[in-house]
């Protein structure tokens, strides 16, 4: 018969994201085994992640085998935009979820043949907060900002930019029109992401895109 | 808001430990909340109330322990907080900064009967 037993304390000390980390480590191993470079692209909504991917895939078409996993809260608009360049495209619609996690990537991988692939590009949900802390198993994290967002975004969202391997400034073609201050933008990125390789480009006009693609190719295995 | 998913994972960990110890109910769940874990205590608390309903932790109290963020420098090995969160060592100016603690949400302990 149960009486009023005094409670027992069980020490646990386990990280809640530990499961995500385990899954991410497994993804990373799969990518390495298949010899595929995996990048995780993160930015605010509207910075031009999808536009940059369109032009990147077009440049790789016929030379590098690419696949894309794209995450959004709703619609498969991005997957439709990205199709037609010979790359497999898998759309993850997250419902209300504000970021992709390693398990969603693992599930999406069942729709992608990793063998023979040169690069897997993950377009994260447009958000500069939550995606920063969820490892997906990628080799490189890329942070994208655009000239229309204001120069100090990296200082406002430092946890994301402190983790990126490369930072891309997009919409460079309209920088002048929107009063973008190059020195201020570089100052902010230099402070928030001193470790990052910097790119200035315009996904729309193609300016600077070759340098970005050349760098990516240099990272492939 | 991603707290619901995180609290569910925290509870899964708690249930697992409780069952393995032969406990019938969980009376307290103690979470440590890193200052830069990216979670809001109010949202954690709300999610906890909803997700424990009808479970062995239905009557459990939630205790949250705040853990301040601490970084360390790869070069000079000092430890420090970084209020502006920019990756520069305040001691030697180095850019190779490690996240030491205060960056995750952890299940610290539980009390069971």
C-alpha cells in the first residue's frame, strides 16, 4: 500500500537539445560518407535566399550535382521556383515551427539520393533567431543579409552571425538607391562575424555571384 | 515559439528516468535554463502546464534555474560573460571564442514518488 512516501531526487543533467545533436551528428556522418558538401543558409525572410539559390543552381547545372532542402512555414512556392535546374528539391513545410531541426533533415534525406551528389543546400526558415542554435549536420553555416535590411542586423542577431562560416550581403545592385552604407555594413559584420568569409553580390543581376560559386566549389570534397 | 517542442523533449527525458526508477509520479521537474538558450521562461512554464496534463507529471511543480552565459577564449583561456555577444575576448582581443555554459536547456533533476 502506498503511503506518503517522501520524494526521491533523481539527478539527470541532460541537455534537451541532446537528441537534436545526436541526430545532427548522424546526418553529418552520412554527408561525409557520401562525400557531399552540406551548407545551411540562414537569413531574415526576404533577404534573397531563394533568389541566390536559383542563380547558384543555374551556374552549377550540368557541372555539379546539387540537391536542395527548403524549409518554410507554408507553401511549396520555393521548391517550385528552384526546380528545373537539374537539382532534386525537397520542400519541408514546418507548420508553425520557426526553424529546421536535424530530424526534419533526416526525414527529408529519404527523398534525396546522396551518392554522387556534390552539394546539398539547406535553405532554412527565414528567421535570424531560432535556426542559429539547431545543428543540422551541415559543414558550413551561411548568413545572408541584404542592403534593404539595414546595416546593423548582424549586431542585433549576434548568436547567428557568431556561428557563420560565410556572410553574404545581397541586393548590392540597389544599395545606393536604398541608402545602404557599405562601411557600416562591413563594420557590423566585422564585429559580429570576424571569422566569416564575406561576399557582396546581387542574386538578381549576377554581380559577385561567380566569386560566391567559386568559393563554394572550392569547399566541395 | 519553439518551447512546446523543447518542453515535450524535456518531459520525455524526465518520464524515461522516472519510469526506469520505478516511480509512479513525478512531483517536481527542475530545468536549467541557459541565458542564451533561446527560450522564454514564460513560454516554458505555459507549455509545461499544457503538456503534463494527464501524465505522470500532472501534479508536478516546475522549477527553473537560470544559468548565466559564460564564454571562454581559445587563446588566453580566460572565462567571461559577453554582454554584447560579439565574439571578441575582452582580455586578449582574440576572436576564437567558445561557448562554455548558459547556451542550453537542460533537465537538471526530477523528484519522484
